[in-house]
């Protein structure tokens, strides 16, 4: 029996859909009768591709409902829990035409949605309280008025709109109901409590363990210690399975992301200048006698460092969203990029160059950011490579002038940047921290990425201490913390590995015996 996956079913109450059922796209009369009158010498024209309405139980229809649920849950309720399954709004339906899937129902009949990402934007507007179609960010309702804008090949990741008010309570499966947050985009936020917001360290990512130079993988988040009533993480120590280590629990609020930690060099000469997978670990362990506890401890630390380096030079993608042109381009919801888990909607620190079409003065910006809207691979034309598409921003403060680009209203920025502006406006309004758009629809490669952008209100206390940060924000001081993070490519100490099929394959024998990588139900790996 195949495994059953449970979902919270979300229904959309409001709709502007116009597809009224079978016959909305009529099939032309049989051309056979017409052609019967043609002589044998006359050329019979090729029949035009027709819109074929899918049955509601078609597996492809169900796949779109799941993908829409992934996208909207990430935007509206990015917390752990059952994945969403989203029913199409009334008046919208999925069709097949020329071996491609299209969503019909837009008020302009000819405007079809070709991917869950494109349709998800429109659904997000339907879930909002706005009746103004210009608030919709979908490809058909609102074309952005920006100079030199390239044609969209994919749509934006859904961006929050005015308060959601048009959802029915999801069908209860195990009595779990996702809550659609009613907050308005751009509203000021306080410094969040650790237990009420997603942790800065995502699941399945390496983090430093407080004891020594050891590193481990976040296996579970949000574990409340009954003795302290504080949130903790469960960490699987990384080293080698032969060390037989046990899982560790540590305070969530004190756990730094991997790129805020500099991994020291390996100490044991037998392991130096080698990659993790180049070591004959069984033979190496035979050189450690039971009495030599010091060498064993150093070996444990060194193997932990080497395992982290191996993960750092690898990546794997997850949760396939769509495929085009016979597999030439495949879109994904997320990627385990080295030590970091990156998903659509995240903001990334990036390197810029003149080749990316930014203003010449922007080529050497140290703080450029990418609002991520698409993750894809091109397995036929560029196997083993990942591509990242989105809008490039430059943060500026005070009277400083941008190197180019145009201002962007706060409520049109990606959510992490909106939250960053709200935090800084609350505690350091005189800095006037803001962002300008340097380039829209930029496509970057893996070497262009430095790492994730982490919210200042979470990262700064981890680096400078809670007491110092609280004292400074009371004086209106918020320090720039992003430049203190390591840059991903700069941390490479061994040869680049590249794409792996799964996260488990990436870790290999580095985790304790019997370790299980427990993904959320929405995370699906192609190679699993």
C-alpha cells in the first residue's frame, strides 16, 4: 500500500472566474464532413490544437492543487504543520492544450495561466480583501510600469496583499486548520519572540554546536523545554557514523546559522588536504586505539569540520513545481544550497557583475540583495547547474544615493525586506533604511550567491549578545550585520561537488547511526 499524505484543504470563497463548465471552450464541428467535399488534390489543413477540459479527478489536477497549496502556505502561513491542498476558485479549471496544461477562467477569456506560480498570484489576490484588480500581481491583471522591463517568463512568488478575508475554514483533516494571518503588508513589527516565529536555523541545515568546534544538522525545531519553557532545537551531530554520537538539544535562541561561523582547519595530518569522501574511514579508525582518547576527540572534531565542508560544496533541489519543453527547464520550490535551505520568497545576498545588466556602478556593491522568485535547473542544456531568478535590490540609508535603479514602495518588496524595514523604522527610524530596485527578472547562477539574508533582529543578538543589542536599539542604533557573514564560495576548502540527488545522499555516513531526516510533507525530493 502506498503511503497516504494528509492535507489541510483550503477553499477560496471569492472568485472572478468565468469558466462556466463544459462547452466554455467549444470544440469545432467535425471537420471530416467539411473535408469530404474536397478533392483529392486539395490539401487538408491541419486541425488546430483544442482546449481539452480535464476531469476533476485527473492526477494532474490534483498535482496542481498540491503545488498551489505549497506556494500559498509558504506566503500566508509559513509554519510547520500539514501541507495545504487548495481547491481551484469557482469558475477556474485546468485544461490540456498541445501537451501543456493551462488554467482557464480569467475575465479576459484568452488570458490563461501556464503554471501554478502564475495562477497562485491571482489566487492570493482573491484571498485578500482587495477589490482593486491593480492590487493583483499576476501576469494578466497588472503589468508593472517599469522602464526596460524584460518579458516575464515566470511570474512572481505570491506577495502579501491586504488582509485575507475570503477563505472558508479548511476541511479538517486530523482537526488541523491553517490560519491565514490578517496582517497588512508593511505594518511595523516588534522584535519577535523566538517561540512565535520560525527559527533562524532551518531544518536539515548545519549549525555550530556550542560545545567545541563541532557541527550538526537541525533535525527538529520548536521543541519547548518544560523546565525552562524555552524553545530548543534537536541537533544530529555531524562527524562519522562510527563515532556513534547521540542527538543533542540546544537553545533555539542561541543557535547561529552556519555562515555566521568560520570552520577551523583540520588538525590531524592524515586528514589534511583531503575531502571527506576521499578518506578511508574504516582504515582511519583502526589507527585510533581505545586508550588514545585525545586523538579520538580530535578526530571527532576534524570529521565534523570535514563533513560540514562536504555539505557546503553540494546542493540538492526539492519540491518540483513544473516542467517545460520536455524537461529542458524544471522549476522547484526550494534548494538545499550547501549549508542553507533556500525557498521561494527568501532574500539572498549576491555578487553583481556587469554581465548581469545592472548599472556599471553596481558591479562591486557589497550589499546587493536578490528577492528570489524562481529556482530552476536545465538538465538537458546545463546539467548539474542551478539558476535563480528574481529582482535585485540595493539597500541604502540616510541621504546616501543609490548607484542606479528606481525606488520601490515598501509594500512591493519581498517579505523579508518589508520586515527588515519595519524593524528598523521602529527602532532606528532616523537611519531611513530602504531599498531601490536595480534590475528586475535577473537570472543568477550558483557562484553569484553569497548566502541567505537573515533578519537583523534575529541575527544581531546571536553575534553581539542580547544585552548589547537591547541597549543599542534603545538609543536608536541598529548595526549592519549582513557584512559580517561569510560568503558561501569563500568558505570552500575542498573541491566542488555540486548537485546530489537528495539531502541524505549529501550527508552520507556523517550522521549518527539510525538517523532519520524527517522532512515536512511538502518537501519532495526527486531522487528520494
